[in-house]
């Protein structure tokens, strides 16, 4: 089920992850590291793909509709484990 989050919140989550977390998520999901970075707002599609992230302009950086929240859920789990 799609999830909606603000772009600023998505970036805050990414920036809060411990070092190496993007690589860990990529390894667990068999994705490229750049694909996971693109999920969090990156835009390098030469070495990564779009993972169903749709950005609509608006306050707080706009709204982001995530077709598959699996990467976000993994990031939130990592943050919870590191509290």
C-alpha cells in the first residue's frame, strides 16, 4: 500500500541513519546503493533506478508518494534499533 510523507521528513530520516545503513538496506533488498539513495531523494539514474517515488510540490519540500514503503520501513527500523 502506498505511503505519503513530506520530502523534508524523508530526507530527515535518511540523514539520521547511522553510517553504512544505506549499504545495508541495499544489500538486504538486492538493490544498488544508488537506487536506495534515489529513494531518499537522490537523482542519479545512470547507476540507480526510480523505486516508485513520486514527488508533488508543496510545503515542507512537497509530498512524496512511495509506491512501496519497504525501504522506508527498513530505515525506520534501523533508527528504532539505534535509539
